[in-house]
C-alpha cells in the first residue's frame, strides 16, 4: 500500500471524481483501487470533509447485500452492542489485529503457491480452487481453533482490566467494591473502620 493518498472528490450529485486521472469513476472503481492496495482519501467537494469511511462502508454494504455475505447476524449484532461500550476502542484494535494476522496467513499461502507454480495466474487459480476444495474442512478447523484462542485471549484481557479497575477503585469507598465503605474484604488483622469500632467502656 502506497504512502501517498489518492484523492477522490465526491460532488453533490453523488459522482466521484478521481483527481489522479482527472475523470469520473464509479463506486466499483473505488473498490478496485482498494483491491490494488492503493491508499485513497475521499473528500466532499463542497465541504472538504473526509468521507472515506462512509464510502468504504457503502462498499461493504453492497458486498453484504450480494449473494455471499461475510458477516452473519450474530456477528453484526455483537458489533453493534460494542458501540458506546467501554470496550469499544479495544474491540476495534482487536478486530484490526486479527485481520492483519489473517492477511499475513493468506500472503504466506500465496507465496507457497508461487514457489510451486510461479507467477502463472491460471495455474494459481486452479491450484487455489483444488486446495480449498479438498482442504476446506482442515482450513475451517484451523481458523476455528485460532478464533477460539483469540476470543479467549480477549475475554481474559477484559477480565484482567475489570480486576485492575476493581482494585484501583476499592480504596475510594465506592459502593459495590471491596473496602467500599464496609469491612468486607479486609485482612483479619486490619483495624475496624470508624463505623464498626466499639466505644470504649467508661466503667
């Protein structure tokens, strides 16, 4: 992916103008640029607002509306539930890292096919088709195992953050936390709190 961004302007009539080629393009052309690993930036021609994300989401929406969607109902609803959640930022990083690892795995498989068949695209296409046809169950099992391990790691990380937050706020007397206004959770040799201390006997 190139460092220099290819600027595309979107006009009020919804037409997209590629400043690099000085011509109008379609949403499908934008998709092709993404597939070619070209870094793009889409701006509103009138307000100069960066609308790259909204256009990319539009491409994803059209792909998902096709015959072979990538995201299931459960995946979409789980993603929606993370919006506004305290873990929203962490979830975004988690998905990004997983996609990077998946891409690296795909690149390694492609390098192995080139080592066997060279740069012949036809041979590579047939090889990939045969490989996925016969190795699909094994690939699915490998991906399932990886996703389970990755999910468990995320859950453990979330639990560790909750434990740290609980330990951090326990000393501030917040209700619901250990040591939060009562003697629950105190060591056996700790002095009693002011509310539970017995009044000395004057007799």
